[in-house]
C-alpha cells in the first residue's frame, strides 16, 4: 500500500498566490486541491457606503491584469440599475478598449506564461536566449494592446478614463486613424502567433467540458449577451444566480462556482470559442480554419491557439470600430438621480471568461450590497477535474515530472488568483 | 580578472492586484535588455526558476495583511541588500487598508459564508511598518519609467531621480488646461505626488490621488475648494480614503472633515 502526495507550494507563471496538493492512495487519486492562499482583501465589504460612481475605479483594483473587465462589468451593472443605456460610438469605444485588454492579456499568457511550457523553459526570459525573435514578436503584440489601452484609457493598468455612463474624454477621429496601422500590424502578429501555436506539440487529451459563455445576437461576445452553455442552457444575465451558485471550501480564500446541480463548468477562451464560433469576424474565422481547429476545442493545451485566434478577432473588431467611428457629441450619457433603491447585474467577458457584478443601491446612489463572481472562481473546480484526470492518466510518472505536468495543466486555463480571492458573496449565509 | 556576476533581482508579492509587478512585464521595449543586465532570480509570476538569495535588489508589491506575511517580509528583508516597495499597497497599505478603519470581523462575515476558514489581520499595513525600506515607489499602479529608473539607480548605487512635487507641476508642464479652473472638477492634484504623467487632467478629469500625498501637502487649503465644487463632506472624506487611505496625510485630511449627516 502506498501513499503519495504531489505538492507545489507556490504556483509559478500564474497571476496571484496559489498552491496545489494531490493525494494518491494505491494508484487512486483521492484528493485534488487547488489551494488559494492569496490573502483576502474584502472588496465586497468596503464597497458598501461608496457612491455607485466609484465602483469602476475601485473594482479595477481587484486585478491589475484585467482592470478593464472590472470597469466594464461595474459600469454595465450600474447602468442596468439606473435604467440607462449607452449605445453608438460610446459603446464602440468601450469594446475598443476591451479589445486592447484582450490583446495585451492574451499575448502575455501566450508568450510569457504558456509558451515556455511547450518549448521547455522555466520562463520567457530564458526562452528568449534561444528564441529571441519569438519573444520579441510576443512583446510587440502585447505592446500594441497596451498602447490601445493607453490611447483610450490613459494608461494600461487601471485606466482612468472609464466612468458609469461612458468616458471622461473621447478620442478624436484623427487619433484613432493614427492608431489604425498599429492595429493592422497587431493582426498580422496575431496571425503569426496562431501559426506558431498551431505548430506546437499537444498532448492527446480531450476533456468533457460544460462550456459557459455569453452569446450575443451578432457579435463575438464581450460586453453583453445571454448566458449559454454547451449543455443547452440559455438564460438572461439577471437569472445567473438562479443557475450558478458558489460554495466555500476550507482550503481556499476564493469561493468556487458550480452549476446548481453541483457540477463544475468552464468559462474563458475555449468556452467562448465553442459557443460563438459562428460569430468570429471573417479574417479571424479564416485563421481558425487555417490552423485546422474544429468549431469546438476540448483539448485544454490547445487553448494557446484559441487565445491567438481571439487576439486576431480583437484586432479585427478594433479595426472595424475605428473605421466607423464618429466623435460623439458628449463623452458620457446623463445619469438620473437615484430616487429609490435599485439593483442591477451585468456580465462581460474578461480575457479569462465571464465576470459577473451585481449591486444594490440605496436611494441617493450609495452601494448597499455588492456581489462579484470572477472567472477563476468559476473555473477553479473544473481545473481540479482536469488535474484529477491528468494524474489518473499519468500515475506511473515519477513525482517530479508529475508535479511539472500538474502545474502545466493549471496554466492551460490562465488562472488569475488575485481575482479569484475577493469575490464572494455579500449576503450572510451562515450554517 | 574574474567576471562580476550580474546583480540578482527578486520580485515579491503580498496582498495586491499584481498590477505593479505586471508593470515590469509591460516594459516591452526594455524587458529583454533588463534581463540581459540583471539576473531575474525570483519572480514567480514570470518564472518557475528560483535562484536562492541573497538578492541585490528586492522589489516588493502588496501590503501585509496576515501573520504569515508579516513573518515572510522579515525573511525577504534579511535576504535583500536593497528593498524597494512598488505601489500604493506596499507603500501605504492600499485600498484594502480601508479595513483599518472598520470592523474586520464584520468584513469577514459579510464576504464569506464560512468566516472561520479565513485567516487575516485586522489591518493592512505598509511594508515600512514591518521592516526597513530603502525606497518607496508610489502609484496605483506605479509608472513604468519610474520603475526602470529605480532599478537602474539601485544597481549602480545611486539615489533614484524620482520627483516628489505635486501633480499640478507636471500638469502645467504638460500644458493641460486646469480642470478645476475650467470645469470646476474636484481634483486632488495640488496635494498628490507627481509621477503618473498628470493623465487624469489630460483626460478632462480631476486627479484622484493614486500616487498618494506629496511631501507636506496643504490639504487644509484644498478641502474648502473641494466643497466649493459641490462635494459633500462625506464625498470629500471618501475622496481622501481610497487607494492611499492609510497614508498619514490623507488619513489626517479624512479625519479633519466632520462626519456630517449630509447626504452622500
């Protein structure tokens, strides 16, 4: 009888502080635990008593990797609460800013965090000693995403130009036209990225994911849509809490999200792609065909190719927005005063998947209650399933290579642990 | 002559959003040059490879919010020739320092269904309250060029050239129209340390203080001006109590405004 423990004390090349423990008893995996020890920061608690106008800037600080996602979900949720709609060029500019974050975040993951696993390096800097041009290509792509966020948001980390109702300042037509060649070259870099990623060696694995993502009537999802799943669910965002619930486990400072039947699900690039393949723009769709990917990708390692296709999609979307841009009369829409208590919920697609915000406002506009569900909280339980299957398949490996393989399997999903730690429910649910 | 080994740089994370350490990876044009000049010896967000200390320069992100982190920062200090904090969390406790002025037990119950699973301290504190710090880089997030300046300076044993004047000075230099004078927008620029590039006024918005208080800020003179723009006392208190809420000068400004019964 043998007992084995595979442990990683501090996961590398993920955002935030996490650890991994797998307990194996007689060749059976008994326990898998993605442990999140990132200390809690209590955002939902200190949001109470703040003005609704402060939520985009405050929640951005939950995550330095995807601040735009927090700003977007917060703005949309507040606008739903206020009964305000932001359309036309202001809506376009939000999507354009979000495209910048997708390009930057995906390039960061593809080149600096994920690719070293395929090419056998501990990091991109050491990888650059042998593959300097490849890393430089990734940095060029990442830089264009950041430059787009600077142009629209003032800076790439915690942009300052986003507000409930729109922006503080809109770019001129000439500023966006000046950026067009950059975005066109980003598209070319994204194509090269997809071709590079498609040529990597992938373990022959498929997981039976329950994919969950937004779906919009005509667009590849980003700022709005219904919540759909590969198992036939289709609901409005307002019903999210009816179909998905969060559980708290002792080993984690993050809550884990599950379907109401208790089963895990997956959000993020693989889910968006599988549920919205028909919404890709023409050049991104043709790139997907060229890489030989099907309409649905269940191999988590191939998420690197899907991220590259989504990067191309974001560039192409951004170019279309620039081409039709007309400077709006005002950088934001007027907001009504909050005469009586209201609430509103929204989901947008962060690079890592759906990000849910729900707020209740008191009359006067003070936040009374906040709930935030981040992509990594939703994926945490599903990542543990991937790990369980990996260890079952690879039980004969020695500890060191098995541990490496586990870390790698986690990185497939680009977990953002800083995000996952703060989310949780504001309502008291004591046993 | 023996080759001098390249300086060893480590990056450490405590309670934070990861944005300040991401700033290093956002130096797309300089990253490979930096990596050629130094040995990136411990940077978990970017690398699996860990070189044991001691380190020539440790960059520390995040605030201290757990007993374990209070122990760990002393270990980091012991291994580091120079220790530089990066960002508002490490320098002033960050936005999570709002707990310092609230009941953390209540926070824990409000956020978690099973509060007993969560270990945390009652306060979020700056690194300097635990160990000696050689330099503090401001910002939420930090500025890329200031980060490169600090790394370069410490590696050649010189003092970093990081100005401590107010955002107003930089704003004038940039040629921005003053948002207070022109639009009556509330602005913390006169009392906030520069370094961001005065980006908020450039986007027609008042500064919201993410670089923290400048050296000897005159907050007492600013508060009536903020109220003049239409802010209620409660809004003024919140304005000083966000990303650098526990920085002493901003904390004092918050406390100087009476907790009025006026609307929020």
